[in-house]
């Protein structure tokens, strides 16, 4: 059985848990990254413009169903609920309660999708539309979020999102599915995830969950 490289370690570049460092995975070769991405059976949406028109977003889906971005108090409430759920799910990973490598990836996929969903709903995407056209595709959510003002452009997060999509694939995966070329350590995955949740918190303006300051006490 291939030994998973998703292990706890001290980061050689001294990356803090609360700070994203875009140089996290420089030690991984570009060739390895290309091979991983080339093996992915997904095509993340090429949306890179600052907040774009809904018509442009509609064209990117390849469907005739229009995207209507409409903010509402109900959407705002659901957005906050999703962000708080993301923080709740992530707490187990941060505290080390989730130990199995593939369980961690499944949990991280849930966390990222909840966080990105919080942003998408906050800017006016309908939850039902997201369920139909994005589903469990973290890479798709990330692309839409960045196209509508999230501002979390990161090659490392792009790669992690591609690997996780759809995140359901990791629910019952074997540890051997996390091959020796997996480009991130457990610490790096946590750091990327924490950075994205912090960004969602900043952009949406949602308060931290109740008891945030005591979560590691």
C-alpha cells in the first residue's frame, strides 16, 4: 500500500496556520502539477474578470438557463449560515479530530464548498441554481466566486480545488488514492482552507461564529 504523504509536519518555510503563503508548494515540480491536473476529468471555468455581468456568467455554463444575481435578506441569512457551518466543519480538522487522510480531504471539500457557497449566495446566486449547475464541484464554485469579487486568486487553491472536485469522491476513498505525488501536506491544506475562510469572512462581512475566540482554548 502506498504510504500517504498527508502527514503532520513542521512547515520548512514557517507558514503560520492563519496566514496563506503562495509559495507553499514551490518544492513540488511543475511537471508533477501538470500531470495531476491533466488527470483531472474536469475543466474549471475560465472566469477571471472582476465582478462580471450575469449574461457573461450564463454563457460560461453552456446552458440556456440565465443567471440572475439578486441579493436579499433571506440570501444574506443563508449565506451567514453557510459560513458558520463551514467554520464548524473545519474545527474538527483544525483540532485533529479527523485523522484518516481521505476523510480529511472529504471534510475539507465540504468546508470549501460551504465557504464558497456563502459568498455566492451573498452576491445573489440562487441556492437552487448552484445545486443544479455547480453541485459538489469545488473548482466551479471557486471560479464563480472569484468572478464575482471574492478575490482569492491562488494557483495552490486552484490546484487543491481541482483535486477535490467533486469532493464526494473522497468519502469512501482508499488511502492509496492519495498517491506519493500529492502536492500538499496536511498543514498546507489546512492553511489554504483557513485563508479562504478568512477571505469569505472579510468579503461577506459575516461575524465569526459564537465562541470563536475560545475555539482553541
